[in-house]
């Protein structure tokens, strides 16, 4: 059943037929589908088939009418745009008492229909095209807000991708009027599909509209699509199958997506990127992810980079709980700390081996959880890295934020200054994606070590680098 009432669809179709009579070479419209605000039709045209979206005339009335008009204006600005992975818009016109948007027709299936068939080697090329579309909109000061597989169509050979449905775009910088952040109304399925790919702060209106909110939403939705491409199934698939909006909303707020393929090394860099994008907390997400992280064609695995560098030789120079529950939580946290530190150490040892001796010094039981990692560059220099574990409370009391501090020290000399700079590197939940996050953390350490080597090799007086903070 269409989201729009059948009578409304019939009314929009009549208006569209009258509109098309004034357009030379356009054939009769064929109804395809509808959302909560508009019906979509396939129309023969002189330049090939076109998709025309006709809006419910009443959609422009009431308190959201001004916001809908503004969205039409934004879509007009995108007519003739230059981004190959964003659906092309040909015309936005107000006629017959409503509005019509003419767009290109793609004879490609939505990603939702072919997700399980996407080969691993196609994930990076396809995802890069999606990122290009989102960054293109961002460069124009526009946020899509509804990035999900249903709105992404892919070619049959999995080489091309286009982002569709610009119906809820808005300006990043905008004095806010009511603008209907949920894309559809009056139907459980559209609500679920929108909630499924919404970040917690957007779905629950935890933050006011701002450039920070929209940037965080872009990263989260890109991460959710990347999750699906890797997992070959939709995020929160179980909750979606129950068709219970409250369970979906709870999953968005509390459930950490986990990759269950049993092969941590498979698409490991992409898994770590998806995990960072899907961090629940907006502030932490923006610390862990930047647009530069999506340059997958250029990016190099920090561990691989350090391995290659070392192969060249040495450097030239919560709430109330019972006592039993609290005790169990502390035990689980302690075991996680021990396990996680060992996984990070193992990742680094596979690279450093005897070329850069490594010493791990975890804090003692009962102390604030922190782990010191000392990497001996040579007899003179050591990179001193410290991982700090900050456990969250209440709803997320089994989730820890891991931050990195680091400095360069001369062996045998006192280190007087504290680690001032700090960099968030991971947000891990006990028993969920631990291996992937350990690899991310080891990668952050490797990147810091590489930076230290660069400084040593380029310094005129290396002695001046003693006790220097390596985290900007």
C-alpha cells in the first residue's frame, strides 16, 4: 500500500497529466511508488525516461509549508550539478496547485535489494562514490539527512552508485523553522526505515540543529551504510524484522553493531571506520572521525606504514546497583582491560618485532586504568605512549573511551612534563568489536610512532625533542 492515500495519489496523477500536456514530447505517467509527502511516476521524455515526483498539495500548507518551499529552492540549486554519484535534477516547478520535481531515471536496483550480492572488492569503490556525493552536498552547505540503502541505487556490475531522494535536504546553516526531520508520516515502515539509519542525537532530538549535528549525522549514516556493505545485511536487522518502532529506537540508542563474520582481518580498515562512525556519542564521534578518514583510495593502514618504515632500517638519528552487580562489572572491566591491552600489544609486536622493542606496562588492579607502551627507537630514543581508559556510566557502563597521550624521550633522562595533548582513539563495549577497536588503537599508536620518526630524522638538533608532546 502507498504511504499516501490512494485518493491523494489519484489526485496528484491527474494534476501531473495536466502539467505534462504542456511539455512537448512527454508521454503518459506511470505510477511507481509514494512516500508520506509525494507520489513518484515514470514518464517517457525526449531525452529518455524521467522520474517525476508530484507532491501532495496539502503538504505545503500548515506550519511546515515554509520549510518545504525552502527544500524545493535547494533542489533548484542542484539542477545541472556536476557530481556523478548524485541523482541529477532537471526541473523543479510549481504548477497545478502543487509542485513537481523532474529527475533522471536509473534502471538500477536500490542497495537494499542487492546488498548480499555486493562483492568485497566493490565495497571501497562504491562507498567512495557515496562519500563523494555527501561531500559534494556538504561543500554547498547542504545536508541530505536520509542516507540509507533504500535511497542508494547501484549498477548491475557493482561499479557505479548514485544517491537519490533529495526530499529532505536542508541547509547546514539555517535559522530553524519546523521542518519535519522525519522523512515520512503516517506509516510504520517509513518511520522504521528512517530511524534505522538515524544517529541517536538526531532521532531523539538530543541536540539542536547545528553544523556539528549535521556533520555527525553525515558520518553516522555513512558508517551505517558501510556497515551494511561489509556485513551484507542491514544494520539492526533483527529489530527491523519485529516491526516495532520502540525496539528499533532502543537499538539506535543502546545497541552496538557487531561484525559477526568471524574474520577480523576481512576489510579490517573499513570495519574500524564503520565502528568509529557509529559511536553513539556525538562529541566522541567527531573526535574519532574526520572527512580525511574517508579518503580510502589514498589512506594507508598505520600498522602497514610502520611495518614498511621499520623494514628500511633504524632511524637516522551510572546508576544504583547491587554490590554483586558492581563487583561483576568491575571484574568484567578488569578482564576487558587486560584483554584489550594484550590485543593492542600483539598487533604492534607483529610489526615492531626486534626492530623496535616494545614494553607494555598496564596499571595495577585497583588503580585508574591506564597502559604505558614504550617503544625503543634506538639506544637513545623512546616513544612513550599512554592509553587512558575512561569508563562511561549508567546506560553505557560497559563502554569505555580510550584516549592516547604520547611524547618522545631520551633514554635515561627524566621526563618532567606531563602528557598535555590527548587524542580519543576508541569507544569500545565489552565483548563487542574488541578486536577491531584494538586494531584501531594499535594503528593510532603506530601513526604516533611514525610521526616521532619523522621528527627525529628532520630535526637539526634532535636533543631539543626530549619530552616533546607528540599529540597536537
